[in-house]
C-alpha cells in the first residue's frame, strides 16, 4: 500500500485514526469514526481500546507511516490471526477469540495398481 492519505482512508472506509498501543514503533490505523458509525467491532487491544471496522498495522519512521519489518509482519500477523466475536452481557462486553480449527488432511487412497 502506498503511504497516501486517500488510499489509507479507502482501506479503513473513512477518516483515519492512528493508535499507538505498544512501545514498538508501529501504529494501528483504523476508521476514526468507526464506533460512532456502528461499524462491527473487530479486535480488542488489551488494556487500550477496541477497534471497530477495518484496520491495518504499519511501521512508524519519524512522523510518517512506513512498512513493517519482516519480523514485525510475522508478529502482528500472528497477533491478529484469529477473529474475535463480541457479545454484550449484563456485566459488559465479552470478547471471544475464535481459534481456527485445523482439521487433519484427509487420507487419500492410492488407486489400485492394475498392472500384472
């Protein structure tokens, strides 16, 4: 993705907001009005916030967004791999991480050998 405001706004569906939940030089970019627009809740940022709608993670260089390093890409891809479901309860919002079920590969039979 280009470091272009219009492209970033298209990616998140509106005006962008940058969140900096970690000490590492990375940002989460999401829709600034996502919650007010009623966009679906997407991910919890532990002890920080909840992201509504689409988002992306990028690096920071000075005051500009930048690409992630290969190590950062792996880290954040793993962090956000599993979708989360949100349920309203009398005590508040409950977040459930949906871990993908890895099913074993089906065993394939080898075709019978018809040679004699």
